[in-house]
C-alpha cells in the first residue's frame, strides 16, 4: 500500500467522524420527538459527547507514538461503530447518553490520526495536505446537509446512525488492513515502529515539559482563540442551529438542513482562502480579520431576524470566520520547543472540546422546561455561543509571532 492509500483510509475515518456530528445536528429534532427529550437533555447529549471526546483525546492522542496506529485507529473505529449502532437503536435518554459516550471515545482519534498520516506520508507538503483533508471533510458535510434536505429518511436518527455504524465498522477493517508498513511519498519506510522513534520526551520529563508550556502566555492566547472560535462553532452548527430554525423561526426541517449546510461550505472556503493568505503574509492579520468577521456576524444573528437568504449568508460567514481557528496553532511552534508542540496542541484541542461541551449544555438552559421557542429565549441561548467568540476576538490581538533578534554586524 502506498502513502496516498494510507492517508486516504485515515481521511475516510476523519470524514465519517465529522459526518456523525452533522447527522446528530440534522436528526436532533427527530431525537427530541422520538425519545421524548427536552431541549436541556439534547444539550446534555451534545455536551456529554464532547466531554468524553476531549478526555479520550487527551489519553489516546498521546498513545499514537507508542501503539501501532492501525490498532489504535481501527479499535477506535470499532468503538465508534458500536456507539452509532446503540444510538440508532436507543429508546430513551439513558441509552442515547451511553451511545454518545462511546461515540465520543471512538471518534476522538480520527483527527489526530489523519494529521499523523499527513505528516508521515507527505512531510514536504504538510500544509497543503492538511488543508485538503479539512476541505474534503467539510465538503462532505455540506453535501450531506444538502442531500438531507431532499431525502426525508435522512432527517430521522435511526437509519442514518445504523448506516454510519456499518460504514465505521467497514472503515475499521480497512484501517486494520491498510495501515501497515510501506513507503511514504518520498520513498522512505513509514511503519508502525517509526512513530516510537519520534518520541523525544520520557515520562519523567513530561511534568517539566507541561510546566514550560503553561508558563507561556502565547499558549493561553492560542487556547482561548482556538477554543472560542471552534468550540462555539461546534455548539452552533453541530447542535443548536437546526432546533433554532425549527422552533424559533418556523422553518421546515428540509429548509433548516439546507441552511445548516452553509456552515461547512463557509469553513471549506475559509480554510482554503485563509491558508493561502497566511502563506503569503503570515497568520497574524488573517486570524484577526476572520475573528472580527465571525463576531460581527454572530452579533447580527443575536440582534435581529434575517430572511432565509440573509441567514444562509450569515451562517456561511460564521463558518468562513471560524475556519481561522487552526491558523492560531501556527503560533505554537514559534514559542515552544519542537517536542512540546504536540503536547500543547493536544491541550488546546482538549480545552476546545470541553468548552464546546459546556457551551452546548449552557445554551439549552434559557428556554427552561418549555424549550427554546421564542426570540427572547433564542437570544439568551445564542448569547452563550457568542460570548466565547468575543473572547477569541480580543485574544486575536494578543497573539504574536516570535521576535527573532537581529544579528549584529
């Protein structure tokens, strides 16, 4: 198997992980009605998923260099498949909650996995292949959202998650088979034991390394920026937007799904354009501009009711602006030694998913027992989403590039 094939199967797992999030957003009204859930319980299902995801990410992400990736990713895909099957068969809140925990654990390795194989198979084209992975995944998300607006069976939750369970199990088989020893795109051997040689920190050195990371102010600015943008995006696009459209603005599920597709389309376009802009002039100005675009757009969504075309454009701009979250990660290698960057990145991602879990739960509270059905309760809910974006916008102006002292003549 060549490097492109190995990246492809890792990319398939990553794409399916995001499609699971999109399916949960699209099927959330069906979950509410079929299982007799309250809005607050829907938020708890979303929050539980991201809490288990973030905790598993912190543990399993660090094992990528000690456990053969095909075993770690393949095993994770099996756990995710079991969770998806349980969710498709759930008859109550408790069953759905267990399913979401298993899905969070299983899907936590998907992003780490594809990034690992991008770096291993295409070390000279890392930036391009990472952007391509992100663009492909968001394009698939948009296509699913658009298709669901035309195929009524996809807006339920049982059939889509049973189908995803089958696809995840098939992907697990492919991961076990394909992610074996082979040559990367440069003709070098890329094997399971190679990752063990890459680790440069021992367990005894880890506490001191963590101490060096948390003492860097730039690490915290990057964490607040990435978490504020991407954490709020996950809560908005992957959970609450479709219930908002149905219950507050009165759109049918097909229109709500179509409108929701603007989020991943915007993120796809933003990822490509933002990456090209950052490559040309550096990442500082793009991450500031994109954060301002996101905050202004969400402030408009908070303050007024928009027509469908205006709402679709606003959702596109939110996705476009939030795509800059990953640009902030470029600051980590400039302020931390190379061995500390993977650890810092894992901390940033863990914080982001925990924050998103908190946002998802908190955003379901303003409606109380009656749910989010009025514009005032919608404002109370979306304010929870906008607040982290405001913090991210402020911290965008605190992120700096490392100043390299000029050499004296």
